C-alpha cells in the first residue's frame, strides 16, 4: 500500500459542493485534484461531489465535461478508465442560480436533516458572489457545525471590499470554518521551505540581516490572460499575484519560527511580518515600484499579441501585467534587507523561485578584490521544477587558489521517486480534515490589503507611469534599474 493510500483510509465521508462547478478553475484544477485523491483512496464510501452552476446540464453531461478536462489535465500515465468510473459515480450536478434564494432549497433536498458529516462549500466564483452565497446557504439551513467554506482569491479588490466580504461571511460561518485559499501555500516546495528553515540548524543562524544581503521572489509566467481578459483587466498583477501569492511567500521566508505548526501559531507569525512591512505611499511608489504592461512580442519563437489586443481587454486599458517592487521590513531580524518581489505575464520563462543572497566574504583571502567574489546563494525553485540549489565557492583544480561557484542541487521529485501532489490536492484534503494552517486568517488577509492599499491609491492618482515591455522578456528595463540602484541584480542577470 502506498503512503497516499494509508493517508486516505482515515478519511471520513464528505460532501463537496462546488460553486462555479463548470468554470475554468473547477475544470482545470479542482476536479483533476479530486480525481487524483479519489484514485488513491482506499474507500470512496460516502464521498459526494456536487458541481453547481447556472448552466443547464444533466449529471451525465457534467460528468462528460469533467471527463474531457480531466483527460487533458491529469497526466496520461495517471489516468485510468477504472479510476475514472469510480470517481464519476461520486460526481453529481445541480443547476442553481447562486443569486436566487429559492434555488438553495433544491440543494437542501440533497441532504437528510439528520446528516452531520463534513460539508465543504467551495466557492470558485467571483468574489462579488461570496457574501450572497454564504447568506443564502445560512438562510436555507445548510450550514452545520461540520460545514466549511472555501473562498478563492482574490478576496475583494481592496481593504474595504475584503472587510465587507469577511463581515458577511463571518455572520454565517465561524472563523474556524472559513478556508481562504492561496494555492501557493499548498505547493510542495513552499512546505519544504519551512522544513529547510526549521528542520536544519544550518540556515537559521544565518537567516537575518547580518548574513542575508537581499531576497528576491519571482513568479514569472509565459502565458497571457488566457481567456480571462475581463476578470484580469479589473484585477491586474498587484491584486492578482502580489497581494496574495508573493506576500505569502515573503511571510514564509521572513517569519519567526513558530512554536508549533498549529494554524494560529503559524498565522500569528505571518501576521507579524505583514504588519512589519514598511508602507510604500505617495512619492515612494515610483521609487520602489515598477508597473508594466506587455506589448506584442514572441514566446519561444512564436509571435504573441500585446495585452491591449487580447480578447476582452479595452483598447485604452491601464491595467498592469507586471509588477516589480522593493519591500522592506521594519523589524529586528530584517531591517535594511531589501525583499525584491516581481511577477509578470508573458515573460521570457515560466519560473517561480525564491533567491536568498547571502553577503560576500568579509576578507579577500582568496581573491585580490573581495567585492568581485560571488556570494553564497540559496535558490528555492517552485516552478518549473521543484528543487533546492545552494551556490558555494570551491577551488578551481590546478595550481592557483582561484575559486568558482559550484552548486549543490536537489531535485525534490527525483529525491523521493513519488508523484508530487498538486497544491490543490493537498489544500482540498486539508479543508476536508479541517486543518487551517495553510489558509489565511481574516486579520492576516486584511493586513495584506492594508499594505497594498496606499499603492493602489498612488496609482489611482496617476503617480506611477505604466512601462511597456515586449512579450517574451523579463519585463520593463526599469525593473533591472530598480534593483541595480542598490548595487544588486536579478538572478538571471547576475
Ligand atoms: C492565480 C492567478 O492565482 O495564479 C493567475 O489568478 C496565475 O493569474 C496563477 O496565472 C499562477 O499559478 P501557478 O500555480 O500556475 O503559478
């Protein structure tokens, strides 16, 4: 029996009610993740997945739609007709208009009044629907003590809207029942970062301003807006990526070791990091941030259109598809260490990584000029390959004492010879088990919005010009200048 099967035997029965059930996220990520978990389960008794949307579909048609997408998004070697048949038997469909209170009665009819099992309401919908759906679920008597609600990001579009949604949802669900999802926290390498920091004695003594020179966190994508033009244009890279994924990664790099990995202990430490972020407001915005938008260019030799020519994008749009910024933490451990964050669509490579640059050796024993000596560097790569790399100096063979960087590389998937779970598989299972550690708490999320808010205001006042960059590059040249002003360079430039 595999480890996965051992994990799954302990799993109790559950109902997984998926709002936005025929949408892009459900089809591309959530149903494939559920397929994998079902495939590896020892016993599917009592599992039920109810897809919900406004589309007029029968359960058979919904299963067919899910099949088409799972074939595309599940690795071929992992797909089997037998596993699919077992999964499909668990899948139902319900047509429901989330804005119509009377429709929720039909959902209520699917449950016995005495039913006390785990009930997951997963809202893969626009955040504008979150509060209404929760209120109507409550009014229809569907929320039991064993119910949980999962809220997809972005939760709101600013502090006020996030606060409003949290207030409304909080009237129906207790905080322990609310799972605000950020799928980056479910990625194996992000968990490994915690293991690396807190499971080894080597790094923690160096993990501070005395030894770390700068930290770079990059999430670069080669894709454009992928048919999500309308959503993306109203959101932009700052809200879509920085407010959530990048700030969460920063928290995990920068937080103090929690006393244990209980949900609140870990989330308390992340909250302290968010509160220590120095505000970037007014004039500071143009000195600390670069905003960009891609124009036509080429990805892997193939021409691609500019952002303004993508479907659903207004011709005069000022939405940013790229952000690079310098963040600083006002606390004892990190004062003076720049954290450079960068994300963009249509960049040269698909890459997500955290780079920790350590300081140079203090004494030029092995080089005439210590200023030119490369520094030690730890690269935690999340994508495209999950790996850890530590750059060390070693002597070049031969007579001289010249040194050169060499890398200690660990490819995580190869180290264990097992398929890595997708982030959504882990997070969905954590929801079912009621484990909140990898989900953001209300105060944490509002603190992230609070830091973003002055930047949004400054942009609204037109303080920050939008720089253009050709698709297939590393973003506007101003992004290199931002970091060069401190005498540093992005990893791919150094
Ligand atoms: C999502 C964003 O949260 O993350 C998308 O809304 C982005 O715009 C995606 O493409 C990136 O996730 P991943 O796991 O593919 O890096």
